[in-house]
C-alpha cells in the first residue's frame, strides 16, 4: 500500500505549541513530510513564571544513579519543538521513529522556503490568549543565545 508523500509547510507564528505539535505528529504518522518555520515564535499558554520554572526544572533534572546519563532537554527552540512532537509519537515503535524523521523545524524562515506555499492553519491552532510565552523566551531562559536575522 503506497502512500503519496506530501510536504506540508507551516508558519509557527502565534500558534499554540501543544496543538501544533499534535497536528504535526498526526500528519507525520499519516506519511506526510512536515516542515515548521518560525518554530521560536510558537507560544505556550498559561502563567509565564510557571512555564519557565517547569522547563528549567526539566533541564536541570539529574539521575541519582548516573548523573551523566540523565535525559538532556534541548535548548534550541527548533529542537525543543521537535522534542515536544516526539513526545506525541509512539517512539518505541518503528512507525513512530519513521514519522519523527519526517518532521523538521527551523528558526526563522530559510531561503529555500521563502517562495513556497504555506499550509493554512485552522482557527483552533491560533493562540487567542494574552497570557502566553514564546518558545524563544523559554530557550533563552534555558541558556540559548538566539541568532536570527530578519
């Protein structure tokens, strides 16, 4: 059964991180290649301090037995976005790993995608609340120095 592989290009500005990640995971599981541009501009709703402290706590977590083998949380916003998508895929199965390979995220807008048609997102992915924080701010709080030229 051959599935036609389609490329879906999404601009992540002001989109909800969790809803966008679940949308991307579903599309990747269906066999589509998904590209997310401006991943640093996706937003997480909720209390700013609580979100920051949650990500800082996860990044500083150490294993008691072998602290060097502790899970590492990425600091780059594009890799952080991919990590969120990975959490929504069946990672222990081959189809989940293959789907994860079809997902790519970028900081900013690379030249190769400037003239391509972007996927129109529905209204439920757009974040409507004022109480939110961008992935860019979270990655800066984790220690990443963002270098984007726009």
